[in-house]
C-alpha cells in the first residue's frame, strides 16, 4: 500500500469532482474546490474521520468494499478505479457492476434535444430519457424502477412489441440483446442485478430461455429502424448508438429524414406527448 500516493490521488479526485456531478448543490460558501471530505465520506458510506485519515496518509489499509465505495463516490472510470485498487495494494478484479449514474453533460444534452433520446446501461436499464422518447416508446416514468429495462419490456411485460417495432425487428432485437447481455455477464460476473435479470428472464420467458441456451456473445450496435406508433402511425427512424465507454453506457438517438412524413409525425408526437398513451 502506497499511503502517500493513495492520499494524494483521493485528494486530487475529490477536488476535481463538481458537486453537480453527484447531485449536490454547489452552495454559496464553498471555500475548497470540488467536494468536501464529509460529502465523499457520505457518498462512500464511511465515516468522515476514516476518509480524512486516508486522505492524510495515516489511515489503515482499506478493504475491497471500502475501495469500491470510494470509486463509486468519486465517479472513477475503470482505469482510475484500477489505479485506486493498486495504490491500496489490491488487485483490481472485475468492476462490481455497470455504473448507473449518467454524466451531467449527457443529461443536459438529452433535455435540449428535439429528437427522442435515452441512455441505457450494460444490462439495458433505461437510466435517462427525454419526453419525446417517452412518447415514442413508453412512458418510463410511469413504470417501477425495476421495470425500466428494455429486456423486461420485451420478454416479460406482455407488451405487444411486434406491433410497435415489427416482427423482424422484434425477433432480431431478442437475439442481439440476449447476446449483448451474455457479454455483460462476462464483464460483471459478480453483479447481483445482472444475475437477477437473467434469472427472471429465463424463468418468465421460454423464448428468452431458449435464446440464452445458445450462449451467443456479441455487442449490439444497432436498434430498430421503423416504429409503428398507435397514434401517429409509421415513423421511419435513423437510430444512432453513441457509446460512453468509461461508464459502459449507450445513448440512443432516433432521428428522421428532414422534410419527410416521419419527421412530421415526430413533430406531432412532440405535441401529443404521452397523454394518449397514458389513457390507453
């Protein structure tokens, strides 16, 4: 354990982290850059005294759970997390699970877009979305947090996915997403949320259980190209998948050809919103 380097690394990363990035108000009386020590300690679920001793280079060797909490609190990417573990004299090992926090810049971008957009993590949880994507796909805010998952919607909800996205696209998504989830189990072998998702899908969907038994492994890079909306009809979309590698997340954007009937339908949908869908 390199106490001096560990202490300096913790201090530098704490001072580089803006309060807004962890959902804290900036406040008017901050005399130090970044977060306060007590804020990092709270985010990492440890005492302020313990964290302070680590940052001053006089604390005991932190355990792996403590290091995991610090990595989460300081919003470290995979390389930074591995460095933290090595400074503490630990082998990094696989990350505990896919990050669920979305960068503030991504959230701001979604809010300003005039096209549907959403953010997925490695297990297809929908972490963030804008109002137009809710109107186009489903009102995610009306779903319990656990159900905000594209695989649960596809295999367990009884939702008529084929009517919304077409038989071929729905079939292809099932195979591609299952192979992608299989890859995620390799990257996060100790994540209980992924294990629970796989167990629920296998138990609740014979179709998924069959696909899962093929052991296909691949990363999904495309999404549907045509959406049949119950109110505005067919919308032909160009689906862009933007990767956020340090968080293992994807930003899904749905655009349409300028001046096309699909663009007009999307503009109409922006006016209608989710009200018709909620009444259905």
